[in-house]
């Protein structure tokens, strides 16, 4: 069954599909506190229309959107920040201190992404990446709290996926907005015997030890639910956390065995992931899950290859 474009999750939180590459791959969240709203994550520039449509249908005045909060500066999470900020001139952007400068001046992000994708594919994936005026950006230090109409959210810096990553704790829902810090769990991965969560090691800053420390931090709050960017709400399960941690711990061992060749690493990661998963997958879901795994492991292999080179330097 297709995932709805907008989902009401309870606790005054809505999940909006970002329309990134395909439905069910990336999302962002609209959260209400009192008479104020915040957008957590932004999708890409193409996601703006979905947000505007949602606000219109809910009868929410644009002036009530107070904050825009990407968890980090990777473009599937923050590529739409400039477009949203331009469309909502009374909003303030909140970001990790090391991410803020890339959102104020995204030229390096754009250049590095175009180098990877090429100009045509970059434009198709992300659209225009607009800079954000520095005076409209505030930074969030570790443990810093902010209020949204009386609703308190707390930022925690969470390294492992990226050094400029933060997660947001929402005490009202006892939930974490996890960005990429609790991996990915697409709709197809919500299996009959429980969710299958995979790590995301795509960037240049994968750090397995820091990743485990961040998972410990998330667990220490006693969460009841997780709001993943890839994709949607996930009930907290210790089993899912242990599965994710097991994979993060095994990835470096696998990289040391295979070496830095990205294609070979990708094949090894696919084989390892299927070994964890195959017996759990109903026959009718195998093709779609195999497609998701192959795409993600190609990207994970790139990050893991860079990590291994860094260890040898």
C-alpha cells in the first residue's frame, strides 16, 4: 500500500513526504506547540509545495511557522531550507553550529554535490539551493533547549553519521527526531516480525565509535518513539537498536577485509545485509527491498571506503 503523502502521527506532529527521488524515501515533519509551528528537516527545494499545501489545508497562517530545523546540512535533509526560509520570512532557522555556515553560504555543498551527480542530475534532485541570510540563523549548542509555543525541544549533538549532526528530543511525545542517527527504515522494511533498520554511512565523516556513543545517548532518554527522516515514525524497540549497533560495529571489520574498492565493498555490504534479513522477508516484498538495499549499500560503500582510507592515513 502506498505511503500517504501526509500522515498525522499524534502529539501534534505530521509527517510529510519530501518527494525525494521516490515516495517513501525521505520525509520532514511539521510540529505544533501552542499557536506556533516548526518544520524539522526540509527535504529539497521541491518539497516546499508539499509544506505550503499542508498549511493551506490545515488553515495555518504562514506567520505561525516560527522555526525551521534541519538535523544536518546534507541536501536530502537541508536542501530545501533556503526555499522554505524565503517563503516564510518570519521564520528563524536553527542549526548545529558547524552546519549553519553551510546553510548561510551553500556554495561548497552545491559544488561538491555537482561534482558527484553532475549539473543536470543535481538540478533534478535538489533544485535551487538558496542561501539564508545570516541574521535569520541561530545555532543550537549541545543540550540547548528552545520553546515552541510552550513545547520544549532539546538539541543533542550526535556524531557518527556526520560531525555537524544533531537530534531533537521532544519531551511531549517522548520522541527523537533522529535525522540519520538511527539509520534508515523505509516503509518496505516494516516487516511482520518487526522493523529492519540499516545504518547510513554515506558521508565523509562516518565514525563507528561516535555512532555507538550517539545510539547510547538516544537510548538514555527512555524514548517511546523515533521520527526518522528515512522514513517516518518508528516505535522504540531495544531489538532494533541492537540490530543497528551490530551492523555499525561490523562495517569496519568488513571494510578491512574487502579494502577500499567501492564496488567490492558495495557487493559485500549487500551480501552481509541480506544475510541479516533474507529469512524475514515475505516473497512478495523481496524485489522492492532488494532494490532499496542495493541503492543504499552503494552509497554506504562510498562512506566506508573513505573511512578506511582515513584510518590508514
